[in-house]
C-alpha cells in the first residue's frame, strides 16, 4: 500500500474532470483508493483530449491506409511516402481553449506543439499553416484575440524558422466565446530514418531533454476538455508559455542525436506532459516505466510529484536511449545548451511507478491507463435537413459590381494579407506558391519535386448538413491541391465541435465523420493523423461544427504548377464543372441578404469531383493552362475577381441564358474551377474536356482594368482591390472600446 | 571564393545562406559554431539571419558578445569582407562593427514581404554589379529593422556614401531613418543589410535580383 496524505472526496474527483462512474472504474481497476498523484495521472489520461473517449468509436470508421501511407493515426503525426526514399510527416492540432484565455501564448504554444510532433518523428519542419476562427468582428474581445493569436503564431514560427504559408481565417458569432486555433505542421524525413514512440528493451534509460519543468499548464488538457463559463479568466495560469528559441535548439539537438543512432524511441511532452509521454512509450512497447522525479530538471523549487506529472511546460522530450551512447547524447545536448537527465528506466512488469524524495507516489497498471480509458457510444440525433431555397426566392442585387465589391470586403472574404505578412513565409527559400493561392507549394530540397499544402472547411455547410459539409471539406482540399497541379496524397483532420454529451452536437460529429469518410474513400485520400477538440462551448452554446481538414499533395516537377493570377490579356476563361446556381447557405444569401443558415448545403458529387480534378491536374501538367482557381465561397464572381486582382488584369464575361445572373455568379455549386488559356488553344482544350466527360464552357476573356459581368455596369479592378485589401487592416487599426 | 557562415544558437537562415553561397560561388562554405575562437581563412564571413539567443535581451545583443566575435572584429580590422544579413546586421551593430542600431519596426509588427531596394552606392564590393539608383526586389522578414543612428553618425554615413541600400520610395517597411536598408563601414569591408538577398536567387523565388549581390562579392574577390 502506498501512502496517501489526501482524502479523495467526490468534489476532488469532480475537479479533476472525472465522472463518478469513471472514478468507480478507477477503484475497480486498482483495487484501492488512488493517491492524489494517481488521481491526477488518471485525469490526465482519461480526459477527452487525451483519451478520445467520445470520438474513438467514430474515428475508427475513417479510412487510414493507402499505398503511400507509412504510418497512420496513433503516432505523433502521420507519415506518407513521397518517393525517392523520402516521407512527408504531418499533423494538425487544436489549441482553442488556451488561445481564448491568453491569445498570444495560447497560439504560440499551439504552433510549438505541432512542430514538436513532427520533429519528434525525425522530420525537419518545412511548412506550417493554421486555421483560425474568431468571433464576430463587433464582439468586444475579437480584435484583441485576432491581434494576439496572429502575433503568437507568427512569433513562434518566425523565430523557429519554418515558413508559415497558408491557412484560413473566419469570423462568426458562434466563436465569440471560443476561438479556434488549429495549427498544422509538416516535415521532411528519410523513410528509413523515422522515429516512433514505442519503447523497446527492458532496463534502458529514460532520458528527459529540453527545457525545465515548471508549474505552467497544469491541467491544460483537462481544461481543454471542459466547457467555458464566466470564470474562464481565472484559468489563465493553466496556459503554457512558449519559447521558440528553446524549440529551435531542441529541433537541432534532436535531429543531431537521431543522426547519431542513439535514439531507440522518442515522444514529445505535449498535453499532460510527462504523464502522457511516459505512459504512451511504455504501453506501446509492452513495458513498464519507473520514474524518479528527483532527477527531473525543474524551473521552480519544491514542486510536488503531482505538479511535475501534470505540468505542461513546453519544449520538452522524453527518449529511450541506447545506454552505450548515453555520453555522446549528453554531449550533443550540452552543445545546444539544453537539459539532459536520466529520469527513469523501462521495466518488464507493466507498472507505471513514480518516485519522489524516495517515496512511491504512484503505482499503476500502465496498459490500463490507456487501453482501459472509458469509451462512450454517446447518444446522437441526426441534424434535421434544411429546406431548399428556390432561386426565384432570392432577389438579384441592384448593382452587381457594387455587390461584388461589398462581398470582397466581408470579414470572411477579404484579403488576409494583414495576417500573413506577419508570418515569415519565405524562410528556407523553397516557397514556390506562398499564402493567398488555392494551395501553398514548397519545393523539396533542390527540386524538382514539390509538395502542396492546404487547409479547409466550410462550417456553415457543416451546420446545415454535417454529412455534406464533411464531404465538402475534404473535397475542397482535394480541389485546392489539384488546382495547383498537385496529386492529393492524404489528409489530417482537426475536428472542433461543441459538447458531445448533447445528442444534437454528437449528431453533428457523427454526420461530419460520415461525410469525411465517404469523401476520403471516394478520392483515395486517407486520414493519417488528426485531433479532436470537443466542448467548444461557452455558457451552453456550441460553435459551428468545424472539422478542419489539412491536406498534402505532390508535384513531380515544381515548374509544372498553376497559380490563380491572370497572366495575359485576350486569353479565354473557361468554367469547369456543372453550374446550377445553388444559393442555399451561400455567402450571397447569408451576408448580402442577411439570411443566415437558410437553405441546403451544396451537394458534393464525389465522382465528378474526382473526374474534374484529375482533368485539371493533367492539363496543368501538360502546360496548357495559364491560370487556375477553384470556385468556392462567393461562387464564380468571387473566383474571377480574385484571379483578376492577383494578375492586375480585368475580364469580360458573357451572360448565361439559362440562369439568373446572380444565381449563376454567386451560387456555390461544388467541383468547379476557372481556368485560362490562349484563345487559339481553346478548341483542342474543349475537345479534350469532352473526351474526358468534363463539363467545360468558355465564359469570357481577360483584359482591361475592370470586370464586366454580363449586362451589368463594369466595376474597376482598383475599386475591388481597395475593398478587398482594406477591410482587415482597417478593422485591426480601429480603437476598440472595452 | 571561400566563405564562412557563423551559426549562433537561434540562427535560422544559415541554411538558406549556405545554400545560396554554394550555388553562386560553386564552393561549399564553412559553417562556424559560435563557440569557436578562430575563423577559417576565407574571403567572406557571413552572419546570417535568425533570432540568435531568441532575441530575448535585445536583437543581436548577446550574439554580439559571442566567442567568435573577437575574431570577427580582428578579421574586420584586417580587411576581410564581412556581411551581416537581418539578425547578422543587428549583431554587427551590437558588436560595434557598424554604427547605429536596429529598433522595433515602427508598426510594432513582424513584416514579411517583397520590397524594392534602391542602390544608393554601387561602388562597394557588395553592390558593384548593380547600377547606381537601380531598384531591385528583395524580401524582408523581420520585427526589428528600424534603423537608427545619432545625427552625427547619420551625417557621416550619408556624407561618405556609406548608405548602400535604401527602401524604394514609399516602400519602407519598418520606419528606418532615411529609408536605410543597408550600410557599410568607412573602410568598405563590413556590410549589413536587413533584407534577404539569399532568398532571391533562383527563378523559384520569383526573381534572381539578390544573386547580383553575391556576384558582386565574387567579382571583388577575384
């Protein structure tokens, strides 16, 4: 029996985020009352964030394998083969709750955490992206959160030295009390030098590396598994502090150590810090772990075992080292000025033992901490179908050009330049397409290969129809990659939802997973890593369902890539895909007419999506297209305006005769692209499209300094650009009354 | 041309610089760790961009006092060409090898974008292959690029042609005095600039304007 100085009361159990039946499960498993340290360990391992207890059942339905998949979900990040003995390692992860409480540090440590996930596996990070969702602009906290999050993301990535090359920024009242910060990172490794967390060998030293342990972030993962209320501000001490300088040193030291051959297994200390990393390494390898906390480098004095096991101090790693190489390893870490300490060893008895000041503080069955975590089949109800909106019930604007200018200046549609100019998107010198396009493209080494990256989801579609919304998020990523000429390889998902204990929220989750799964199967686009963030609620109100998808594609030759900008005058503009004028859940309906959440979400025809994408990609690679842009929010008109603004060149469109112009131009049908090509190449191009069974029609010509949208009054490019570029900097410069 | 790139803890564009130097000079540069006390015998010493020591005290302040800097100062005195880019420029100022200081950007935000650079002096070893008044394009990526010097120092820099590069009219990204983007010491062998020519050397970068700077040094050495 080990000493327990603290009586475990029901209140204490509740404070640790454990339900009474979950506590009973602990008592049944260990056959006695847990110590406070043990209770803390259980709470860290069994919270939603670490155990996926509400989501596991559904996550299992996602396709996770494929010809190129080297390692799917379950490790620090997913690993995908890109040929020539190289692999891309990537993942996306949320840091929502900390970012709302302390935007700068919350976002910074989100970036730090995901970079660590990638380099823990032996990869040098080559790209970072982020999907950010904020409350409505008029909410008193929004501007402060935007400023802090962007500075935090930039501050960490810029100093660490990874190009931050893209992502998403959205505003919606549902995020007023709960912003979303989803950070994506990708790194490059050799396929024969990938490192995993599974410990191997009994009696081997467990080595602690990196920064010292402090009292920051204690119970961060538990906080991330709870709803917010008015006392959220008091949780500020649970937010970790990031140090990108230490992370950069840790990266270089780890890669140097890995190259030396001394590393047997490695795991970064992320959520639930030392607890989670040590248990995972042992449990995966079928080994026990014994920790002597007296050896842990501490930043503060007098830390208890409880605090040390739950600290989420950043920039720390745990490794199992080849004992023969311990001295070499220590020298490498000391060269980089980082702490290095042997803090324990692997054992053969499958126990997780924690010693402090010579006393046994915890003695638990290691497998049960993970495997025996509760798993729930939570009740769910399907989201009711919305009623369709007929085109005839949606009035046309008085002035099409001015409406387009208004749309381009909407918070959700305006240029994000103010954001990405604060991110170093050029470091490493391989950025072929930076922020602002359909997908960002990074050259691999000295080329000619390159990788494309994109993040996407349309939360309003997911709210209206979780299945179609889930499909659409995956399909749009696939489309974005195809639009630059990349072959889509695999995705990572970051599933942000409200409280899963509410059947309607759980219904959104189940629906989105179903849609994501369908799309991934139809497009051969497996899920190789991911993260679930639930309880994104404030005072009982959930966020829009936001299953953000991050996707990676491969370009065999970086010179065969397409960009959105118009290149020359008098070129032909061709519309690829079927246009029905779908205005349900469109930006036009929501923001121009103020009819929020009306109509059905657009349906994604996955077979057509695949056909159109393959066709566009093959044409890009054949060099026949001069510009390519996928059509999404705001429809044809917005896509056209973006191509025109990027190229500094206008266009004239011909009017369709079968649909009202506003439905044709602002409708959000899926599976579509706009492309340009020289006029003389048009006939052959349309012939190839017909052969491939891909709808393609010529809709206009490039040229001039204005957009002429059918019969309407032309609008100048200058006016559109001013509107598009102006909103965000103006909003951020406003004095806010708090 | 033989070259060396000094690596400080927190340097993060050293790989970009090593790549650019090898690509353009055809000779692999030597990476020198900050704890070393002697530089190899080279024609050009480069202090690369980054966040040495996290920029935690003041940009370049700690690196400016690193072990290797004693030999950098010695080499500078002996006439070896020294170039500092971004954090390297900040370090050269902190080490007293160039006058002035780089303060926080006027907008108080990190800025990464392409800007126009006007060649204010094409008679230096670092700019001889540009023409005077030429505007070329180059990315900046920094939070502390706001150049400041005392009125006396500034008058001397301007009077002696030591201002080598200026941000093109209306393109100053950081509020630096007289739009200064790059300066050289009075002897003409120690040069610092905030923008990143090493990220503007191949068609992939959108243009190759930065290459000309390296080719100028190459020609000066030959």
